[in-house]
C-alpha cells in the first residue's frame, strides 16, 4: 500500500484566498483524521471521520475551516478565507479500529501551508 | 488546554548513551499511550505503545515506562544512534470513549556521533 497520500506537499497563498488540502487514506481504514502542527501546540486534532461521517469537529478553529469526506478514499480540508495565522503543517492520518482493541494512526507526509 | 505535555523541546545525547524523553498527562482516564517519531518533511510514524495495565513495554532499543500515579511516561532509547535524531511525540487516548489521540508538542532529539 502507498500509505496515506496528501496533496499538495507545499502551498503558498495570499491572505484571503481559498485553500484546499487533499487526503487519500489507506485503503480499508475506516477512520480519518486531520491535524495541524504548530510549534506552540504541537499536533492538534482538527476533525475526524468514521466511515465518512464527521464524528468530532470541536478542534476546527473557526468557521473558515471546513472538511468533507465524500467517499472512503478521499477527504478535503478547506480554509476560506485564509489568514497568515493559518500557516502550519497539516497532516492527514487514517486508522482501522477493531472493536476496542488498540489501533495506530498512520500519517501522511503533510502539507506545509504558508499564507502571506 | 494541553492534556499531554512534553516540557523539554529539545535534547542532545552522545551516540551510544541513553536518551530519555519525558511526557506528562493530566487526564486520569487515559488508558493507552503511544510514542511517534517524526523526521523532517515526513509524517509522524508509530514507534511504541503501552496500555495502562502495564508499566513497561520494550521493543528492541526502545522501552516505554508508565507511572500512572504520577501521570508520567518516558521513552528510553539505548543505545542511542545518530539515526534516532528526530522529533518524538507522546500521545494518549481514552480508549472507550472515542478514537481521539491527544498529542504533546514534541521533543527534538539530536544524537551526536
């Protein structure tokens, strides 16, 4: 398997522009997570999906952020309008939960977003 | 509020010596803990985990210790190698209430040859 795939790897945009980050989870995984990494807060969970349904979006900073998962193999994280403080590395991760057994999240390589 | 804390942003160790990375948590309901390793320009990768029913888990050069009374866990790397230089994230989860992991801010380990 190719692992979790994210695109683009780098995005530079100007304040006010719309940004869309993309993720393809590992085939067969039923959980998908979006994280943001910053120096101050480390890895913050923004939102996660189970079987394409958003379960917890309490980490989404504000209404400018939205995420969708139209099918099991694709998810997007959109920021509109973007602001300089959104500059960070955004990671997508997926996992497969087997009942209450322990599971591991597999991360993509991340998208480095710079908002000027 | 950070429920998982890594108070040391960086650590330098000589090759062959022991590296000890520390992590504290505040939620007593956490029952599963993990360490992830991250190289530059890559996503974090799973390294080792421990369930709250144990106080030690070992995998080769890596050992994780859990002290539930102190709400503290640590990762020991013995012997340290230059290839271990990376950022290490501690994570915790309350298994029965959700699938959300809480991550610390990371510790950057440098192993000096």
